[in-house]
C-alpha cells in the first residue's frame, strides 16, 4: 500500500493550455519555490502560458498551471525576472537556463496543500518550497 505522501506526488497535473481565465484570475502569491530555472524547465519543459496574461506588462514571461482535478489551480512563475520586464535583467532564454537557485512564485486562491508542495519538490531537482500561510 502506498503512503499518503507517495500518492500526493501524482495528484497534480500540468495543464497543456490555460483553463478558463476566471479560474486563475484573482489568484495571488501563496508560496515560494526555491529552484534553479534550468531544473524547473527540465522537470516541466512546456509552460502552460507564454507571455502570461497575468501581467501583460512583461512581469511574467511564462507560467506553469497545475490542477488537482477537483477545481483547484496553482501556478508557478518568475516575477519581474527577465528582460521582458527590465532591460538590465537576462533575456528569458538565458534566465531559464540558469543553474543558480532562484525564488519562483506559487500562485493560487488559497493555501497550497502540502501535497502540492511535496509534488513540486519530488519533480524538480534540488527544489524546496515554502507556504505563505
């Protein structure tokens, strides 16, 4: 029999395309993922959104949206991290190839369940997470 923590590792699915905007609109940062951008890209090579609608001003150049299949959605993104926001920052391609640990944001409409944080840590090499609650 699988332990609860092992079952949680497969409870979340990366969405290939964005859900209805209303399902993710109004979310805010609810946690932090500390990981290298390269390891994030290695674990999840296809982001759900490029040049995300969340911030049409270049604050977010890509976002991964996950669902638990029960109506909860959580996103992962780097906020104000690339030259799309500030020309002094690295180009998006260079940023997402970096090995340095970076603070990525976890968004949602409520406290991320521990199972989602465990899922991320199990999929992304060297990652750690932190809830804002």
